[in-house]
C-alpha cells in the first residue's frame, strides 16, 4: 500500500512540475539576471515570472506571451522604472486611435504587471508624434495591472497613462487596481471594446488619477466597473461613462470641469462624491444616478436627454441644484442644500418629492435653451 502511495506521489509531482512558473530576474540585484526587461520577456518561456530589480530601464518593452512582470525590493529601494529610450518608440496600430506608441506594449494574455513605474518624460527629439501611451493592452490582450505608476505621458497633447482595447470576438478582461496615474495630457485610464455585446470586461478600482484631461474614460461598448477611485484635477472630465454597461460607484472626484459625465443609454452612477466641479454629474445620455454627494458645483445635476433617473442624491452649495432643460426625468428623493436655484428650466411637473433647504428660488421656468458653459 505504501509503495502505491509513493508511486502516486511521484506521478503527481512529475505532472505538476511543468506547471510551476519559473522566476527569472532583470537588473543588478541578482546574479545571472538579464540586463534589460526586453531581453527577458523575449527569452523566457510563456507563463514565467520576471522579477525586476530597482533601477532605471530606458527601453520599450513588448510582451507577446503570457507572463508576470513585477518589481521587487533591493538595497532600500522598490522602484524599477521604465523610462523613455534614447531612440524613441516604435509604433503600432490601435483600433480607435490609429497609430500609437507605447512604452509597454502587451499583445497577449494573461499578462500581469505589478510594482513597475513607467515614466514618459521625453525630450522633444524623442517625443512621439502620435498617441503616447504608458502601458497599452492591444486588442486580444488581457491581464491585471496592480500597484503600478505611470507618469508624464505629456510630451505631446495626446498622452495616456494606461489604455486597453479589444475588437476580437473572444471575451477578455483587464483589471487596473491600486495604481497611481498622473500627468497624462489626455486620458489617465481608458478602455474600449468595439464589439456588441462587449468582449472586454474592465475593472478599474482603487486607483489615484490626477492632472489629466479626462481621468478615467470608459468608451465604446466596454463592460466596465469603475469603483473606489480618487480622481483629482482634470481639466475636462473626472470620469466618463460612455459605454451603456458602465457602473460608476463609490469614487471621489475633485477639481474637474465635469465630475462624472454619462453618455449612451444605461450607465449607473451610484454612491460617488464629487467636489468642486462645474457640472457635478452631467447626463448627455440616459442613466441612473443614485445616492451621490455633490458639493460646491455650479450645476449639481445636468440633464441633456429625457428618461434619466436621479434619486436620493445630496447636493450642497450648488449655484443650481439641477438643470432640467424642460426634459422629462425622474427626479425624486433628492436633497438640495444652499443652492441659488433648486431646479433650473423646470418643466412644471415632477415624478417625486425632493427636499430643499436654504434655497431662495425653488424653480425657474423653461427658457428654451441651455446655459452657456
């Protein structure tokens, strides 16, 4: 009996051994390590783990097979940084943005990236003349980006920190979490699936995004959950819900022109906090907006299409609590405190009861045109 158990154990170990991922190293903190990240990702077997020592790696990294790329600590540092190479970046064709250049280009999956900084600081001589991306998951790629930092994708006016897209029929997923995305001239984090129904599921959670034009941009048909992020100082929009199946929950947006903007038909915006925005939550399309806190905005809620639902929101210190533009909306159970006007361009009917405190003018009539912004 013992022999049979031993033989079975040997067989199990022999079968399992090839499934164990081998770890390879890049940098000066390990003997026998690769000198560059690019050399490692091109040489190791699929499914490997690549540990990157602290240091600066001026190179473009192209990952075309499943693997894990992760930064490690050594010598009192835990910051491996991929910098702009002196020769600049080669380009690839995106399904949305035509020609793009990426410092980290992923064309397979799953590829998981953890603990890496991607710094796009570039002299004018090597600055891309096309879309400039820190980390790019090409159509057909998948994986998780965790605890990374992208910064300074801003040497031209079309910079992105992290971008994922998919036009294949194969369902794929991308997760961006616990990361720091700053100083991108256009988008901090963006996702796009051109397929209907979506073949890209994007989870964007617990990230810090700042100093961009649009902080988090969910576009096309992407099935996305955007939750727990802190988005600060965006010149245009904090979060854009441009896909019908987007859920935007429990985020904080500060210092944006539009805090959260909804397009299409179906996004859900719930439990968010928006502070110091021109438009707190703006609905260009039809969405469901519930239980949000909007503080110190010019317009707390802005409606541009009939059929949305706004319930149980708390809007404080807005110039106008809600701009209805004489449209038919379900606006019920909301609380407005300290607004100059409660409802602007109110059509005269309401489908629910709202509470108003310290509001000198509850409603204005239909003016026939939206205010200029």
